[in-house]
C-alpha cells in the first residue's frame, strides 16, 4: 500500500479540509462571532425547554416565543437590577486603582527591604515598581475601556441575539438537514454520525459549563461577601466567567481578588489570605462536586492539549477563542477519530 | 414570502411523504404506531438516490440508521453470499438503530434506487417528543431484531 493511501494520510487530508473550512467560516463571521456564539449557546440552553413545551401540545412557534419572552424578562431583570450594581462596583474599582497601585508599591518596597536585610540582595525596587505601576495603570484603563465597549456591544447584541436565537430554534434543524443533504452517498452516514457525536458533546458541554459558571459565581460572591472583600458581586461574577477558561482563569481570579484586597482601606492582610482561600475552596468544590455532576466527561482533554489549545485559539480569535478552545478541540478529536475509523476500515477492505 | 436561505428546498411533497409513511407502516417496526405520528417521523427522514451498482454501505462501515427501499432494488451480501434482494417496501440496516455496531454486510443498489434513511439521531429526538410511542417502537425494533436472529440461527442449523 502506497503511503498516500495510508489511513493516517487520508485522515489528515480530510481533517485538514474540515479544519480549513471551519477556520475560514470563523474568520468570515469574526465581526459577529460573539452574538453568533451567544445565540448558539442560548439555542443549546432553550432547545430542551422548547421541545418540552411542544411535547405538551404547544405550537412550535408559540413555544419559541415563550422562550424568548422568558429571555427578555431575565434580560430586563439583569439590566434593571444587576447591571446598575455592577456599574457601581466597576466605578468603585476604578476609584480604587490608584490605591491598588500605592499598595502594590508599598508591598514591593517592603519585599525589597526584606531581601536587602536578610540576603544582602540589592534589588532596585523603585524602578521595578515604576515600571509595574505604569503597566498596571495602562492595563487597568484599557480594561475599563474594554468593559465600557463591551457594554455598548451588549446593547447591540440585545437586538441581534434574540433574532438569531429565534431562527435557530425555529429553523436550525431544517437548515442543518439541507446542508447534510449535500454530502455524497458514500459519506452520508459518516457525516451524520460525526455531526451527532459532536453536537451531543457540544450541547452537554455548553449546558454544563453555563451551570458551572453560575454556581462558581454564586459561591465566590457569597464567599467574598462573608470575608468582607470589596465589590464581592462583581468579583464573583468575573470569577464565574473566568472559570470558563480552564487552568488560566482561576489564576487570573486570584490575582484580581488580591489586587482588590490590597486596595482596601484599612489594609488587612488576612483578607488577602481569605480571598485566596475562597477561590481555592471554590475550585475544590468545582472539581469534586460541580464538574462530576454537571460537566462530567463532556470534554475529556489532557491538560497539555487544553493549554496549547487555549494559547492557539486565544491568539487566533481573542477572548472568544479562549472560551471556544476546549469545545473546539474536543469536537476536533471526535471528527478525527471518526474519519480515521472510516479510513482504516476502507484501507483494510482494499487490502483484502 | 419564504426566506430562500431558511426554506427547505428538499422538503418532501405530501404525496411522497404519504408513500414513505405507508411503506414504513407496513413494516413490523411501525406496528401500532399511529399514522399521524409515523408521518411526522417520516418528514424528518432523508431520501437519497443511488445509481445501479453504487455501494449503499460496506461491511465494517459505521452505521447511522435503518434504510427503507422506496424505489429500485438493493442486494445484500456477506462473505460472497447473497443474503437478500430487497425491493420497494423492504428495510435493512436496523441494527444501527439499536446499537453503535458496524455494518455486518455489503449493500449495493442493483438498479436506479431511492432509499429512505431513518437515522438513529432522528429516532432519539422523536423518542424525546413521544416517549410512550418511542417505547412501543423500541419493542417493535427488539422483536424485529429477534426475528432476524431467529432466521439467522435457522439458516445456520439448516446447513
């Protein structure tokens, strides 16, 4: 058998085509990638409820409208009650940025003196502090600008997302069937099997991580409130969202909590330890209870695969890419294993 | 006016849907399943055209569902032995509805054929809609698979 006919090479060729098509599609819709991802997420969340209503003799369109009205009510509640509180907390964080910088400078100076006294190391802390302060200041400002831009985008998405979600709930399966009908007879069953496996895993993953994020946000908000950390709700919400990014997210959460804790007046070092303890407790709860119960084996990836995927997808598609990395790699694994199984079988038959 | 992008240009006509539903209803799989529900399920099935001599599936392929012959003829073979020559109204490949097993025979269209694919995924979605009828269908499927097993055993015993 020539090497071109090897199932590995055939699989690689076919998989490369699938990846190229997916990446090109992502690139083409990159300007609306966020609302599209949100709409698909809402579709995954609302579809079972829509099916439930249809099963109880509700008209399909009416069931979708009920779901959208529910979405509208939840959105209004969030905008009416939660967003003003979050805005207050963002403003509070902004006003605390200079204090955070001062506290950081004080901490670093203290460590510099400690190093000089104990080990005789002469570290130029003032220069290091100035560099960190200027970096953190610009980072803080750009982060705040980004948050403001995101809120503006949110208002635009508020119109686009329900529109897309409605049509996904109404016509996605029909459009999907039309698309699958373009497959040649030889790949028809394989195509459906791959689609079925990928969609089942992505649905389970989407529902699982949304619930996981919510649980983590509530857990951390309560924990931060109990230890008396500033802006507990905002920090809890951010920690819940950052939990979508495995390994890296919790580390960023700890840094954020430490920065907010360091800016508190009067400064209490115990709050810093307690903040870290809250996040560690949340992670333990997440890994022992939440993940086995709600995420289960939806995505079974090696840590190295996950980290590399996050870095590559993050560099290609930014924040959205970081969030999409895990399900995209998991889906890629299913596609490649199914194609390989088919190619290996075809290869065996040709040899026989 | 229907949106071109979202409209289903492959939508099966009512008469064809009725024909497909009638053919399935005549099989043991749809015994005691109401006609309206059968038609609803058939509206989600996929009709494919095959040329004479074209392979429908090969032994060892991953199967996605059962197949009904709507028009034409299909030959089923295993180990160089012809197991069946199927025509309009016959169905095959139903093991794939029950288990993720690989195809156990080769199926080839022997004339220009139209085959109806009833995918496991569509069956699962339908069971979510109609759990009671779904349970009845699964009982029918078990009976059909048991019958196939009985016939296979008889064939082996007769040899």
